[in-house]
């Protein structure tokens, strides 16, 4: 029997989980290669901690090679092309031939798609940005801080809301609560709209308790750095002394060049099998995590379609399904595993409290998200969960 190969593009939550699960199930002669352009895996949930100076980069990251099971090869290289017909990938100086391909390349940031944003805004969505923002926050003694969510979709939908509540707690501890005014301006109609109105009302209530101004349905057309104003489509403007933005997200250029994306700009997949459906010749090709988009079957409003949130927890769940389906094929068995659309997220509220929400996103007539009352135990649960993601495999 000829040896076969699965190539996994991306070493984030989805890529690592796919590789480790497949290694435990596949024949030993099946080659598994994970490709990523950077050496380190970062738990994105810790970037708000970096923003506040509560964690350093080494405390929320780990070498990808350490997180992979023995028998999985790691190649640190950028992916420059994907050839679906020839079933090859160009990565660095290597040309990798694959029998099964898992695309887990995540989302790239494109702040330049909003005029003036890149030049004017800080962000905590990258480790470099979070570290630089912390230095700015340490010097900030008062004024208007605007948190801006200009475009959807984004990774980790709770992050803007969590970040602004943590900033409120941060300035309270510094004795500056009466000198700093916080506001959040978002293109969303409600906080975390896929989570539903109950979760949205909970978050709006938490913002109101802290005196954080909330402005939904704000479509950003640009940022005027000279006058320090965010300009919105309806003619309104938000003045700021410090602008913190969630950068617009796009699919990586390499998947767009390979004609893998659908009309919405993301890879389209079968919601149960995660097989790519937006390219006719994508046989034995799967996409998981932030690089793909999945329309949900249910809606809260008939005219507002919903998409599966982009989250590491969901990417890992999808990875397990893909790995088990590939392993079944390798062994000549029927591939029966399907993705169930379930996941969870943590929303940290500050002062050592958090809430964990459980989502069932394929439910009808609409997704269902359930939460508990915020407390310290759920905050500690989040800390333990982050540590678990960084536990070495070798």
C-alpha cells in the first residue's frame, strides 16, 4: 500500500487539533504535515491581558512544534500557492504533495479597507498591537476612548465587549474612572447578534452599569486622524483621544488566488463534513476555522441571515470531525462523523469575574446560547482553559 499524506495549512486551534487527532487514528505510515509561517501558537483570548499588562507574550504562547503529537511534522513556512488540480502546495522552498488537504489558515487583517483606520487606530487583535496599546494605556490620564468595530465578521465576537469592560476595570483600579469616558461603536445591530437577544441584552446591561456608551448600527466610512473623529455613514461622528479598533478581516490572499472563496469572500464548506464546496475541483479538501464561512439554518429575524462565529473552540471541534473523516477513508471505512455546530465562549467582565456561554448554533428556529450567572469560578475556568491550550505534547 502506497504511503499517503495529509497537509494541514495553518497551526492554530484547528490545525493543531486536526493534526493531533489524525495522528492518533491514522496508520503510522500516513504522513501528517502542519505548515505555518510563524513558530509560535498564541491563545487569542490572552491578548486582552497583554493589552492590560497582565500577561506577556511568552505567557500566552507556545512553540507549535511542542504542541504537536510525535509523528506530526511541522514546517515553518509561508504558503505561497495552492494547486487543487495538481494536489500540491508551495510553502517556502518546498512543494508538498497531498492526498488530503486541510485549510486552517485563519483570517488576515485589512485595516486599509477603512480610510484612515490603519494610521489612526490602535488594536489589541495582534500581540504586537496589544503590547503597543498597553504602553499607550499606561500614559493615558483622561479623555475619550472609542472602541470601534467597523466591519463583520470578526474572530472572537465577544472580544470588543470584553475588552471595553476590562478597560473600565483597569481605569477604576488606577483611580481614573471619572476622567476616562468609554464608548463602543459597532456595525452590529446587537452585541454578538448570533448569540441571540438574551445574550445581547445581558451585554448591553453590563455596559450600561459601567457607564459605557453603546452605539449599534454604526457603519464606518472613515477615520479623520487630523481631527480625531470617526465618520459614520449617517453623517454622525465620534470624537476620540484614543481610538481602539477591531481591524476588518479578510480571507488570506493565497486562498483567494486559488479561487477557493465564495461570493462572500470566504471559503464555503458543507456544514456537516467541512468539505470545500466553493471550488469545483476541491476533492479531498476541507476548510475549518476562521478561513471559512458557514450560513446557519436558523434566524432570529427573517431578513437577517446568521453565520457561524469565528472562534478557536469551534475550529477545534471542526478539526476533530475532519480528522476522523480522513482516518475513516484511509482505513476504507464509511466516514460518519459530522459537525454538530456546538461550542462555547468566555466573556470576561473585569474584577475577576467571567461568564461562560454554551452555543448550539444549528438549532431551529434560531441558534441557542445559554449562560450562567457571572462569577469568579468561571473566570478561573477561563484561566485553566488557556493553560490547557498551551500544554506541550512533546
